[in-house]
C-alpha cells in the first residue's frame, strides 16, 4: 500500500475530503453542500489545520481541527452540557478535532489513529476535545483507546438526528503497546 500522511490544503481539496466523509458517514448531496460551506469557513480560522491520508495519490482519509474558541458555534452548543457535568473548563486551552473520517474501504488499518495522533502531536494545547455520535461504535472505541473520556453525553445539535457525546483527552494521546492489535505502522 502506497500510503502517505501529511499536511492537507483542505480548502483546495474540500470536495475530495467530503466524498470521503459522505462515504464514511452516509451523507447525501444536500448534507455535503452544507458541510462544504462549514469546512471552508473553518479553514479560514487562524491556526486551523488539516492532515490527509492518500493511497496512490487518492485521498482516503482526513482530519482537521483547531484551537478551541468559546465563541465558535460548536462551543456554544456543547458548553451547557459540559457545564452541567462540571467539565466547562475543557473548552479552554483545548485543541478541537473537528472532523476525522476514513473511507470505508480503508478503515480498520490504523489510518484514523495515525491521523488523529499526528494532528494532536502538533498541538500546543494540553488537551483535546471532540464530539462523536453517542453510541458504541468503532470511532468511540478508537477515541477511548487514545485516552478520550466522556465529558458530556446526549448532546443535541440543531438538525442532527442523533445525540452526540463530547469527549476529552490529555495530550499527547495514548499509544498502544508495541504488538497490540490496534497498533498501526507510523501511528
């Protein structure tokens, strides 16, 4: 496998990235159009950055994030849920994983782990936060194996049909022991 992971100009490759997200998340054309505008807006924020995973020059996974800012929409939605659990301080001095997606044909190969650990390794913040659909899933298993813990559950985002969990982890993220089945080359 000719795998490469490195910086991604997400604004220039937004359509390729959203095709990966659509395949991974089952998004339709209308949802992709809305997310396209969101991604482009996010990438205009200072200190937002992205990494991509390519195989043979084709994008098969990506992650992007930025230092958290309490005035951004995501923070304003999750803050009351975090505060109710005594975790409101997690919104300060944290690096947010905004999106992490791997094409279904390339999942279970360690790409998600490699992407998230590499982007957070470059963060200057002492911790990371993210949101994930609040159900047991491979994504939530991955996040827990990296040290993320639930900070708030049953978080409702406007127009999202399912509740989310907000998770947080100290940085650097945990790494599996050598030889562990979740260990990924280069992760």
